[in-house]
C-alpha cells in the first residue's frame, strides 16, 4: 500500500499543501498525493478507514456480510 509508505514519493513534501492537517489537535503539515487536507499519519488512518468501509460494503453486496 503506497499510502502507508512514508518514504514514497507520493507522500513527499512536494505534495504539502501549505495548510495544517485538518485533524483536531494535529499541527503537522497537510498534503499527500491523495489529499491536501491530511498529514501523512492521518491520511493513512483515513485511507485505512475507507478501505475497511469499502470492503464491508463489497462483502454486503456480494452476500458475504
Ligand atoms: Zn494529522
């Protein structure tokens, strides 16, 4: 998973948006190739959450859930 790899170019400072992370209490610089709103750590959390939701949705639709 590239979004989990801190060293990946898609997580490099080149993608920083100049904002702070939108997560409450987080002051890290926001911006990855996936979104300008979250810092690396919170983007990973967010993407994990989305992946889990998508997987659950898929399981439900396929009658596995
Ligand atoms: Zn953050």
